[in-house]
C-alpha cells in the first residue's frame, strides 16, 4: 500500500518460514538472553534451590558424647572407701519418621521447579520485549517514510511555485501555505525519527550494548495471522501460561507441606551404643544400646498442620483466581486483536486516500483544484495513515500479550516488497 524509501531500514518482527532474513530477530533475542544480567538472579535462585534439595535429603550427623571425671566412694559411716576415675561415651544416630525425608526432598524439588519456571517466564518476557521494541521501531520508521513522502511532495511543489513569477497575492499566499505545511511535516518527521531511536536505546540495553550503538535492520512489514478460535486460545493458555503453571506448582508444593506437617506429629527416634567405666573401690563397666523417643503429649504439631492446611487452601484459591484472570485477559486481547486486524486489512487494501493525495497534487499543478482542497487532501491522507499505524501498535500489543499467555505467535514478517 505504501511506497517506502529504500534508504529507510525497517525491522523484522518475527522469524518464520517465509520471513525475509528472519534470523535477524532470532539473533537479537539470543543476544539479549545471553547478556541480560537479571538472568543471573534467576540462575542463582535455581542453584540455591538445588543446594536446598541436597540439604533436604541429607541424614542427620551422628552425635558422639564423651564424659570423664573423678569418683569418690564412701561407706555408710561417711568414711572414704576408695577413689578412682570414671569414663563414659555414647554415639547416637537420629532416624526420621518414615517418609519425612522424601517429603522434604519433594518440597525442595518444587522450589527448583518454581525457580526454573520463573527463569523460563523471564526469558519469554525478554524475548517478547525485544520483539515489541523491534515492532515499535518498525511502526515509527514506516510513519517517518509516509510523512517524508508527503513532505517531499509539498517541498517539490513549493520549489516549483517559487520559480514562477508572482501574478498577484493569491499565488504567493498559496506558496506560503504549501511551504508552511511542508515545514510542519518536516518537524513531524524529526519527532518520528526521535520516536524510532528510543526503542533502539532499550534494545541496546537488553543486548548489553552501548546505548548509542548503531542498529540496522533489514526491510520487512508486519503481517498479522488469523487467530485461532477463543476455545483453542483458552485451552492453550491453561496449559502454557506461566502464571497458571507457577500457581499449580505452588499448590502441589503446598500439598507436600501439609503432608510433612502431619508426618511431623510422630517423633524422630535416636538410637546408639553407650559405654561407661568406673574404678573406685570396685571396678564397674556398663555397655549397651540406648533408645530415645520424645513423647508427644503436649505438642502434636497441630498448629503447623492448621497453618499448612490454610496455606494450601490459599494456594487453591490463588490458582482459581489466576486461571480466571488469564482467561479474561486472553478473551479481551483476542477480541482486541481480531478487531484491529480486520480494520488493518480493510484499510491496507483501500488505496483511494493515497490515490486522492496523488491526484490532488497532479490537479493542483494543472490548476484544476484550489490550494485548500490540495492541502486538506494531503492532511487527510496523513491522518488516515497515522490511524492505521495506531491500529498496528494496538494489534501488536494484543498479539504480544496473547503470545505470552498462550505461546501462539500471531504475527510474522515479510519482505517489504512482497505483497
């Protein structure tokens, strides 16, 4: 629909089997994922969770107790009978109630899964952010090209009028009107150039590059795909949305915590050999096996059981709330995307406004239309094109949200010369 200058570098939004040099976006995403320092935080969380898993599966160390001293033996009359030394030692090993270590390991494994989900979610967010920024650059560049097209047309006409001999005040005033509109469009072009630079700065930061690093991207145009029906989108969101998967993992982990708190009602058992030796008057040696078991008379872990059960109920409610929220966002963004996509297709196939702008330019040069109609036609053309760019931005934002929620890509890129 639009003639874009070959000097303008547009951007590729998504790689696909029919995208022109689609590896460019893949390279940007890979670079951002490789150099983003925040990823180190999530990697450290995974390492910490793996360390906790090793701790959860570790059996308690045995305890060694050694005693030595002096013994003074007396008879019934209080007279010292004899004196001598004493020596005793014991080694004790605590054994957890069956299943307790397995439950602790399951909880620690859940922490690893949660950390990995958060990392995966963050990586997907970075990739989506890179694609969205690239999309913003594309839209800004396309708007610059259209504004430049009309500004060039007005400036060329202004130069022609300036070369003509003045034939009264009307031609002079018309020339000034056209020149003023051309200056206004050049200002809009400069503002658009600035708008195109801002996403590049963020892209450079995500890629770990200097903010002023030059970034040139091959020419491409956005093509929005036909979205699946809402039931398919909802089913995909329930299976793939990170928020739901995180809540499901938290609920499963909380179930293990409830089981652990119930298991902890039963005490651990401490078993170990002991040996003692005394030499005072008589020599006495004792050896045997000792067993120590706490008696759960007063504390049967009722408080922790109640707390963990309540936390499980909260996790269940949070999962249901998250599922509803995700479904609502999928439905809203699907409706927005479909409406914007239909509008974009309708406007892109309608060339009458562009043709009217070109016709007004030709007829004004021939003196067939007044300057008011000429200027108004050019402005109307730019307003229509600006509205189309706004539609593309809205559709892109909805598509990005749907991609994060469902994992389905709803846009690709084609070479800007393909139609």
